[in-house]
């Protein structure tokens, strides 16, 4: 299981809620766009086999998981918790 932090979330959050809200869709798109690099990195290390890859997430992570599943054919499954807005 790999748990990357989203841009402007957790350790990357500067405390400016209004700024983060204005960039919500940009953050979501960035999360999805970065997933192939995460996949390639861990596949090159032999830590995933590339045939049984799934994604999961809560809240924005859930939206990211669903967006990624619809975009990347190498994803096999997804699980979402609290995927509001979808």
C-alpha cells in the first residue's frame, strides 16, 4: 500500500483554506496526473507486479481514485470512502 499526500494537503498544506478551495480541481487533476509516475516507480522496484493494481481513497482521495480508474486501463479496481461530489 502506497499513501502519497496530495498537493496542498497534509504536510503540503500552508493553512490557506480559500486558496486550496480555489485550486480544488487543479489539485484533483494533479493527483490523477501523478499516478502513472508512482506506478512506474514502484513497478521498477519490483514492489508491484503491474497486473493487480488498485487504488483507494477517502474524500478527495476517493474522487482521485475514481478519476484514475476511468483514465488508466492498467488499474484493476478501486475502493472509495466519502467520495462526495461524485
